[in-house]
């Protein structure tokens, strides 16, 4: 196997070495040339003999698509494989459409060698096919040269029985070109009388794959039809697959003419002999013809003499009576059928014979169990009777009456609409259900004001034409859907089916089924399917956004963490790195808290910690929290607070989250130097629209929070979806702003849980947006906050950007304080130990309840810091057993939890903890809490 010359377009030496290593591990014998720029790539293609090209998709100077275009123009037959770190599905498909052979992700380089081998196999197979095609073309050219020099007419047909080759002799004979003869054009030269027979022989031979020979007349170039003998044999390819037929034609007109003259002479001689024989037999066959006539008629025929003896009976009469000629001829009817004298037929026959008149009548004959129609014809020698069995017609008549009765009952039942009309659009009769469907009265129908063609919308007339054509051909049409227009202009969907009656099939009976309910169900299903598709689309967009929102801060955190680990920076850079890690960590914490809030909302587990809240302080706290972002964009904050707004009864943390989310959005979407207005006003009682102005019909007083900005605004089509979960005006991967689309959904839910409302207004793109939150004011009847028996006096204030990590942590003094930290996570334990020991505390750690109980005796701690999820071996809470082990001494304890929900705080207080601190832990906050619990002052 020859050495492969591989051209690699890659700007990363490390990736190039990795690719080369995988190629070597794959056992390829190759020579690798690596280039980075467009110029080097073009030179390499021009000067090197390249077997395969590998290229990264993203390059500093030009991208992979440009490289592919250059390769396609310079060496289109060389396989081109993209080897890239990131290549989305849409981009991958686009590269394959542009001509790439394959693509391989760098994290899956094990696919590279198989992909190269497959590409080389495809090139080899393509070259083999081209060689085979060239060989076939050369062989075909030799054949055509031989065929054109042959002395007979030669033709070929393909597997579809269409002519695809005629040699030069054929074309000279017919005087036509090859273009005129191929396909079915050659049939025009066959004599019209011979063409059907030839095609029949040709088709049967073709289907059986057998040889055939036939003579027919073929029109010569001068218009004369010449007799030819044509021979055809099946043609097979080298792989034994059927390829069509090949045959030859020879002109035999002279021989055929002589044969025709001999046949005509022989025919004239035979005709004369036959005429003589027919004349001789004419008299002998007279009786036979009469007998044949009587035997061939569809009626039974019986003849009697004057004494009622049978003289003749035809085959039909024998079938009817169940007797043979031997049993009846010469016998008397009264002897054969004694009870016949009691029948009406005997009376009628006697009358016809006596009065010499023809008698016709119809009677049910019990002896035969049949209905018979009889005609008696008297003569001087006796009586002839024609008898017809009409039992089937009688049964059909009875069935028709029964069917008509059923149709009448069906029409009167009004289960479905029924109309009687014609194909021209008229209606002669209809039942009440049809009139109800179309909204017309019976009087209007009787006056001729109702025609089905007039109440059919124009777009359905073509369907009616198709249905009528089918019914004329088959008697009945396939039911189809259409609509009728009612007098009020509304339309009703129906299913229509009908049959045509009469010899000309002009009259119709139509059945109409109301489809209103089904159409409503179909629309409901369609709407649900669209809603489901929209939900799936939003879910997919959310997952993509979530991935971006998680990876973005993690990227900065991991990058700086790695740099700090392996390099020593100056103090300024180190501080910048730590601030970046801290900021992105808090960003992730906020993201996770939003997701947990949404989860609680969707499962109905979210609750409020209600107490009296000063809204002005809440709003000012949110503004203060966002001060860094406000200053970074040089945004002017204009406040307008109504001091009379007072307090409301609510959850302080959730309300601050509402204001923070609205204000954060306003800052995010307002350009640098823009303005954000924050207002707080009391709204007095107002009259409820549509009701009287008396006291009980007035809306309660409320407080309105307004957040307005001069930012990019909201498009009109997106306004109805602003407060939906995961909805974003721009959800593309290239959007300018971060976020999951949860903030406004949480705002709406928190506001509604407080009994309030939230609205948004925007004049459109670039016109800014205004959000209005209204919260009801309740009369203050005491503190409605949650209280737990035994709860401590310490409270940690929580905001969306909780941070006490400042100089207080550095100066905090925990000297002599003994702290026991219990947490199942080793990293969290190491963090807590480092923080406390840095401040002079004596620290003992434990990863389980059992270890914690053992450490109690060694340390005799002053403060406990326990993860709320840590339990003892018997599944009980750890804190009560710790205090029991310490002789019920009320040692202060702080609880850590992964969740910051109200339920977690309540659970911690009920178990006896003095304070609850949610993770991720803030070092300054942690030290402050422990210092407070240990009755030590923090030096601020």
C-alpha cells in the first residue's frame, strides 16, 4: 500500500500533534504536511500530490468553508474531512452539503482513521466506476459500428419496452432519424392492422423473456408497406440482469405476395364447395333451427295437443318442472300433475283453447314454489304456453319496498341529513335534520328557494364535480367533506355521500353528516399539538440557554483558578482574579436560586414568610444592591417615592426579589448613559368597572411600584409572552444579553401570591418599557410573621447579592472559640476549617453524625456549625443528640442548607438551630454568625 499524502490545515500545534498521533495509532502509512494560512494551503494543493485533506473549521485567517471551496476548485476528487472542536449539527450538515466528505469532532478523534479509510474506499470505488463506464462506452461504440455495417435492419429496446437503438439500415429503410424512432416513434411505421398483433406477441415474449418471430408490414421511406419478418431475443448484461431486447428485420414482401395469391385461390375453391353443401343442408336444418330457437329462448316453452298431452317441452321448461322429455312427451298433464286442475293456470289455459284467444296472467304456483308469468297461444292443433319465472323480480320488488320503507324511517328519524335531488343542484325533498343543518325552513324548500349548489361555497364545487363523475360511473360516490353556507352567512362542515338513480343517473339520494363536533375536536387537537410544539421549542431553547449561562461563569472561574494554581501574580491581578471568581460564583448562585424558585412554583411548594414590610426600604435596598451595575453603565436613577405609601403585609425577601428583577432588567436593557425611573405611589380605592360606586364595589387601596427605562423596548408580538417561563425576546445563541428568561415569570408569580398584579407597557422597539406592580394594602392587625418556639434572636438579612466578604472577615477575631463543623462534603469542610482557623478559632470537623458525636468529647465546642442534611445512624436529627451528649447545655448552633427556601429556615428553627445560612457559604457572613453566636464582637 502506498504512503498517503495527508494535508492538514490547523493553526494549533498541539492539535496537529494529537491528530498525527491518532493517525499513527490507526496504523496508517502516511506523510503529513501541516499548513495554517490560505496562501500556504493553496501552494500545497498546487505543488503537492495530496491524497486527503483534513481541516479545522475555525482558523485565524480564513474558515474551513473557504478551504473547502479552494480544494473543490483545485482538486475536486480529493476527500475533504473537517476536524474541529465545535461543530453544531446545522453547521455539520451545511459542510456536507457544500461538498465535505465527512466531519470528526476533536473530542472523538478515534473516528478519524475509520473516516479516512472510508473516504479513500469511496474514491477508489468512484474511479473504478468511471473506468467501467468508459469500458462500457467503448464496447457500445464497437457494437454500433458493427450494427451499422450489417446487411439487415437491427433494433434494440430497453427494460421498459421502449426502442432505444436502430441501426443505419433501419433508418435508411424507414427514411427517419434516430431521434424520431426511439421510444415509441418506431410504431408509426408499422401497418395499423398489424400493430395490435405485433404488440401482443412482443409483450408476451417480453414478459416471459423468450425469443419471438413475427411477420408484419413496415412502411418504407417511399410510403409503401413492405412485409418483413422480425426476430427478437432477450438481452442480458454481464451480471445476468435483464437489459431489454435486440432483434433484426428482413424484407420478405416478394415471397409474401406469392403466398397471398396461393391462399386466395384456395379460399375461393373452399367457398364454392361450402356454398354447395349449405344449399343441400338448407331444407334439412329448417326443423333444427326452430328447435334451436325454442331451446335458446329464456322462457320455458310447452306445447299440448287438444287432449292436453305434452307434444314438446324445451330445456328451460324441463328445469322449471323438474321433469325430462322422456317423462312428459305423450303424457297427459292431468296424469303427471293431478292437482293442476285446481290452479288458475288450468282455468286460463282452458279458456284460451275454448275461445281461441291469447291469455296472459301471473300467479304463485305452490306446486313449484315460484311466481310464474304465463302466456297461452291457442291453435287448431292444440295449445302453446310461454312460461317465465319471475320469482327474482318479485323478490326484488319486495326488497325495494322494504328498502324504501327503511329509507323513509331513516329520513324521519333525523339521525342524519337526507335529501333527494339531481346532479344539477336541485333539491326535491329533504328531511328535517338536513333543513336544520343548513338553516332553511320546509316552506323555503317547497318554494324552490333551497338548492344544494347555491349553498355550496365555490371552493367545494370541484369536489362535487368529481363526486358526481364517480357516481355516474360507479353508481355511488366516495363520501367527502365539504361545507354548506347557512342563511346567516355561517358555514357548517359536513360529510357528504350519495347515489345516483335512473338509467341516465341524474337523480340522487344524498346523506349528510354534521361534522361540527369533529372539526372542533380536530381544531382542539391541532391547537394542543401547536402548544406542545411551542413548549418543546421553549424547552430546547431554555436548555441551550441554561448551558450557556452555566458555562459562561464556570469558564471564568475555572480559568482564573487554574492560573492562580500554577502562576504567581502581582497583588492587583490576584485581587482581580479573586473578584472575578467571587462575582461568577454569586452569579451561579442567583441562577440556581431562580431555578429552585421555579421548581417550587411548578410543584406548588412555594410559600411566603409574611410580615409587615416597608416597601420604600425594600426598593432602596434593591437599588443599593445594584449600585455597581448602575455605576458601570453610568445610568441615571430617578426615584419618586410617596412617603404615605406605608407598609404592606408580605414576604420581604420575595418583594425585594421582585424589585431587584425588574430593576436589573431595566439596567440590563438600557444603554450606557440612559435613565431608569423608579416610582412608589399609593393608589386609593377606585370604582370597579361596570359596577356602582358604593363602598362594597370599590377596589381596595394598593401600592404601585413603577420601574421604567429608556432602553430597547419590547416588540408588540412579544408583549403577551413577557411573563411566561423561559420566554426571551431573543433566544438565539448570538443574543446580546444573558439570562434564562425566568426573572419576569418569578415577578408575576410572587406578585400574584401577594394578591397583586403586574403589567407591562412598551411603545415598541427602541421606545423603552414600563412595569407596574400593584400590591393590596391591608389594615395592620399585628405582626403576621412566622415565629418558632425556642428560636434565637439572630437574623441574617438576605438579598439577591448577599455579601459580607470584606475587611471585617480579615479583622474578625475568633481566638479561643471552639467550633465543631459537620458536613458531608469534604470541600465545604476544608473551606470552613480554613476560614475559622484564619480567625484564630480551634476547629474540629466531622463528615457524619457518628464522627460528630465522637468529636464532642474531644473538643467541648462553643459553637456548632452543622449541615441540615446530616443525621445520626438511626435517621434522627443530629442537634438534639449532640445537646443530650453535652448534658443538655444550650450550645448555640448554625444550620447550613443547600436550599434557601422558607421551609428550610423553618425546619432549622424547629430543630433548635439559632440561625440558618444557605449555601454557597460567604466567608464574612460565616465568621460574623459564629462570632455572634459565641458572644464575640466583630471588629468592623
